[in-house]
């Protein structure tokens, strides 16, 4: 019998090794987990290994996990604003900028994007990565009222500046 070790390459795997017997099938291989990645198989000696294959080595072996980063979609909602924006595609562990806000809201300014799950906010056009491990994440536009300044002039002679038409 020999030890078959599993290198999860940044993920978690239980058990981390199996005892295998020469001339017998490897048996059920464990399924590792890694946030943001899809498992693509166990590899050694330049090829993928399956549990149905027969053990043909007389030494301990190590199988290494192969991973592929997940792809996910960010969906934008206008909150109390209006308009449309296309969804944006992301790849886990690859930073990119959020699409600038194209929504509008009369008498309001776009403030930030709000993650509907975590409540975390992101500024317009922010560089982000790893926003979710799910297929879709929704960001909602938050708005703040525009501020206006009004100036009053005391004892201003309005009539001399703007003559009456009466």
C-alpha cells in the first residue's frame, strides 16, 4: 500500500491523503473546495487522474488540484432613479472597474453603488474584484439630493437693474 496525497493549491480538501493499493482502483477521490473557483480535476505527471484508474506505482503519489476562476455577472439597478444599464461580466481574482453610472434621477446626484447582500458601497467607476462567489450580484444606485445655493442681497435696487415693464 502507498500514500496518495492531495495538494489543493489554495483550496481545502478532506481527507488530505488516501491509502491506495498497487493493482487496485484509486477509488473515490475527494472533492476540494476553493472560494471563487471551479474544481477541474486531480492532476499528476502532466495528466488528469480519475478514481477508476488502477494504481500502477510503487511509491507515494501527490495529486494536485486544477482550478478555474468562476465568472459572475454584476447587475445594476437604478434605485429611485431611471434608465437602463447593461450587466457587466467579471472573472474572479481579476480586478476591473465598475461601469460608470448611466442612470438619472431628477434633482439628485449619483452617490454610490450598494451591494444588496453585504451592504458594502462602491464609488462610481471603482476598481473592484471578487465581489461574489455566486453567479449574479446586484448593485443598486444610491442618490443624494442636489444642493443649491441661493444668495439674497439686502437693499438691492432690483428696479434699477431690471426696469419695470408696467
